C-alpha cells in the first residue's frame, strides 16, 4: 500500500503533534528523523502516513533548500498524494530564518499540482484564521489576540510576527500572488468551495484557506482529498492539514511498551511565559539552572553540569536542566550555538546515567537534541496535553530504543505538564 500522505515537520515538536493528530484520527503513521532507509520503512510496517522530522524552522534559505531537496524526492518516489510541509501553527518565519516561501519553492517541484494549498488555522490549538488574518490564544484564560498583537509571538526572539495577514506575511517572505478562500464560503456548499479553488488555481501560486472551527477544517479536507486524487498536491500549514485530509476513524491504540521506572530527565530551553509557568509547577524535579554563557564558553562548566545531573539521577531524583534565566529575558548567548551545546550536554548526561523517559521543551532545542541522540524514528505513544505528544523512540542503541520522549513547543501544554509526564508509562 502506498501511503497517501507524507509530512515534513519544520521542527520536531510540531512533527510529533502531527503524528499524534494522525493517530487520534485512526491512521497508521510513523515519524522518521531523516529520510528513511528501505529497511527502516520495512521495519515499521504498512503505513497510511509517513513523516520526516527536521529543523528547517531554524535554517537559512540555502540550508533549507539542501535539507528539503531529498525530502521532496523521497515523497515523490514514495507516491504520496498530499505532501504536507508542517510549519508552526503561528506561521512565524523570517526571510533569513525558516522561510516558508523557500520551503514552498523547493517542494512544489515534487508534486503535480501547480497551486499550493495553505491552511491558515488550527482551531483545536486555539489558532484561528479569519479573512486571512491569524489569531492565537494566550495564557490559561484563553484570551485571543491578533498575531501582531500577541504578547509572545509579536515579540518572538527569532521570528517576531509584526503582520497578522498571512497573505502579506507570505509575500514579505517571497511568496507572491497568494489567493484566499474565506470562512463564509467554507461554511457553505462544498461545490462552491471547489469552484472557487478552480477559479483561483488558474493564476495564484497558492491559495490560503481560513479555519475558524471544525466545520471549516472538514470543508478543507473535502477539497484536499478531491484535488490530491486528481494530481499530487503540496499543502502548507499546521497539523490541521492532517486533521482535514483524513476523516476520523477509531483512534489507533497506543502501543504497550514495558512499563518504565526510574528517574526522568527534562531539559528546558524555551523562553516562553507558558514554559516558565510549567517550570514553576514542576515541583517533583530537582532543578539545575544553567548559565547559558558559561555553558557555551567552558568545558569545565559543562562537565560539572553533567556530573551533577548524573549524580542526581543515580539517586533516583527527577532532574530538570534549564537554560532559562531566573529573572526573565533572553539568555546572553547565541541561540543556535546554545542549542548545539545543549544537545551534546543531554547526550553526555544520558551516557553517564541512561534513563527511560526524557522531556524537552523548546522547538529548536528539541530538534537539535533529538537529532543528536541517535534515534532514527518516533512512534506515537500518547498525548498528554493539547499540542504535546509522548513518542516511543526507535534507535539501534539498545539503551535508547523504546525510550518515552516528550517534546513540547514554547506555547504548548497545560501548567502541570512536567508533573503529568512523570505518570506516563510509569510502573504502577
């Protein structure tokens, strides 16, 4: 069976959210951490959806093109009908970092349809697109802000969103002639939606579709299925693309790996207010607050952190290593270098004292760390909060094969997320 759907996640946290979305819709899916070898594809069995997790969100345009060319070739050769470039649900991107227009320009050569479908919202995560403008929730009260006024995303340290109209945002990235289908049409006759798509497909390079509620997502799904059956199609957007494309079936049962005992290692590299609140609520963990500048500059400092974390784990303590400053603000360090050093640090801790459960907070941080740990794929285990999945890691290293791994983006998860993770997969 040729899987009809393939997705590339531009960071690992988002890629696992799509994996969870597919499993909850009753679809057999697996997420590879690079273009898979034939024997790895054979090992995971028959699939309806194949994913590749990457780190394009943190890359320059040249790096993105180099990353995505083999991805496009793989999915074309596999024969998927819908190729999904899974971006963040807030579409945060900049001309020189994680440029969505570059992703579109690279991947469109590997599908037959000339027009790209862009799904602008993910209502299940509190992301709403109305008349092409994106809105997002914030805080525990669920207040909704237009993206250019959002307390976090308008001030994102790497890709601040100063424009809520996604057509204008994408044009600034280099994607011109983006048409739009707005929610009043999506709430009506599906044939009217298809007719408008056909009309727009004669000129624009892409069509942006609003999404305010599940009815709109269902209407988008009908369009995507019909169009992709005729010609393979590129879609850009959050996990709502997967939710739309696949009609709901009985959820896939979570695998039942051996229950695990022992301590949990958590690493936090996210600066978001949501993550800060989750850190404060993680009262079962021994916390190691790490000075980012020292971490980058001193091998001795890194060795001390590894030794302290391993010692605590050996005593049965749950350990949370955090590069988030105690007093707020961004760390005084280069973020890309910090992510690389953090990955090596987590690897060294696990070599010193292996654990069976690992939690990582931060989109770029998660991508770097998981890539460094030698896993080749992630299967779905469970979802423990909206937008946060727990995955079952696959590795050729027996000490790391079958680990439970929780990856979360900065804005995702309920306040007691890290505490909840302690109960996941644990011996009762």
